[in-house]
């Protein structure tokens, strides 16, 4: 609290990011869904050849080189792509652009009960009412639950975080058709890890109310660069530009635009990293199941696992932390019996499984 802050900031409940270790601290970091592989070699080539004197000049507001790269890879028009400073910024702009508190109707934004924990932060910061839609048995999202519920917008992460589960395109269409007057955000931060791969981008020409939000942070190994993008109808993209230019008209810098463009165009390297992470995810899931853990099949670069009987999630989180392995534990009722574990390299996941096995043995003997 401060007398210098306004009411909104005094009352804000900011997002709490996962722990970042201090430089030089040696840990196995499986807590913030980063990619264990380095960015594309093309990104390094950009860095090497970058002319520093370019930084005198402001960057291109629209990040044209980057959005053209995305358009080419995703098979859409550059006018259907919007770039921002990480997908968190894009999501913030989406909430400000498409959702609103209307004092006459007071309609809520619909989000899954357990989902990306930034959504409720945006809702309260932008003063929009929220309605959480419960998940079904097994943390499953049911499309029908989003139809016939009055709302001013819908935001769904697909794959959902932290559950790691997806809904298919038919379900997404059901939600879009059932809510033609609302914008439906499909946050695809992790979709490239889905096997088989699919994307709601394939629906943008049929649904002007669909806004797909993507990021370079996860599958492109560029969390530190801060580049995200939205793919949607030109009408929605125009709205995002109006919001951006009312706040910060240069959200992505010159170097970031160039590196992100080169990374997106390096399709083969991207594919290779994805395949390796998917294989390691499947290995880790299988090993955890052998140890008696319960987890849904993951479509993301993380898994959401409930420890075996006799081992509680919080204790396991603390014990792993003491061994230098960071995973994510949410104290939230309803999911506080699970851990979210990001997928690292094969070696890291073998070390993780060995540490978990030890904990299981200790718990059984105690
Ligand atoms: N959406 C979801 C579901 C996420 O988990 C994250 C990562 N915390 C983001 C969006 C934001 O990613 P970034 O801002 O790095 O693009």
C-alpha cells in the first residue's frame, strides 16, 4: 500500500511468476515451461550480423518482417497477424479491446475454473466481471458449458494450463457458433506440442470472432526475447492495433523482430526440437505412471501429475526443491494435489525421475 499509488494499484493482485534462479545457481528448472533447447541457429546468425547502429531508429510498429514470416508459415495474410511483447501483452490488449464492463448488462468473461492464472489478474485489473466455468471429471473442458451462458467474451487456453489437456476443433467451433457476438480467445501458447498437431488458426477465415494467441516463448525457445502474436480476422487485428497505439506503439524492438522472424522461418529446427520434447514428455509420463502417479495425457511441454498414495504434492515439491529441482506447485484448492512439471532435456528428466523414485521409496518406508 502506498499513498502515492492510485486505488487501482493499491487494490491490484498482480500475477506471480514462477521462480527464476539467480545467475550461476545450478538447478534443474522445470517450473516455467521454458524450452530446454537453444533458439534456432538462424537466431544466432541474426545476432552476429546485426548492425548495432540500427538501434538509433525506432522499430517498425507492425513488426512487418516478423508478421510476414508468421503469415507464411501459418498460411494466413500478414493483415491477419499482430505482434506484441510476449503473448501476455497480447492477452492484456485482447482483454482491453474485446471485453468490457457494461454497467447495464454486467456480463462476465468466461474462463475455465482452472486455467492460466493471468486471466483473473487481467479481469480484476481491467474491472471486468468474471465467471469461472468448472472443469468436468478428469480436468476435462466441456464445450457445451460455454454455450447459452451470457458473457462479454471467452478466454480459453488450448492446451489448457496447468491441466495440459486440449479440446478439438469441433469443440472450438461449437463455442464460436454458440457465441457469435463475443470474441473467443484461444490461447495456443503450447499448441505446437500437441500430437497430432492442430490449430484453431485454420478457423479464422470462418469465424470473425476468433482470436488465436500464440507465443515464441515456448516452442521457439525465445522466452527471454518477449515476442508473441495474435492471428485473427482483420477486424479483430485492427482493434488490437488501436489498443496498442493507445498504450505503446513500439512493443517489439528491432532485434527481437529480426530474431523472431528468423526463428519462425527455421521450420526444420523447430520441428526437430518439438519431436524431441514430445518424446521426452511421453517418456516422463510413462515413468511417472509406473511410479503410481496419475496424470492426463499431455498436449503441452509440461505435465500435470498427482503423486502416488502416501506422497503429497506440496511435500514432493519442497523435497525436489531441496534437491535442486524446481517444479511448479499451485496452492489453489482443487489443484493443490498436483505438480506441474515442465519437460526439460532427456537427461534432466531422467534425473527428475530418479529423484522422484527416491521420494516414493522414502514415503513408502516412512
Ligand atoms: N498463455 C499461457 C497459457 C501461458 O502459460 C503463458 C506463459 N506463462 C503465456 C500465455 C505467456 O507467455 P509469453 O508472455 O511468454 O508469450
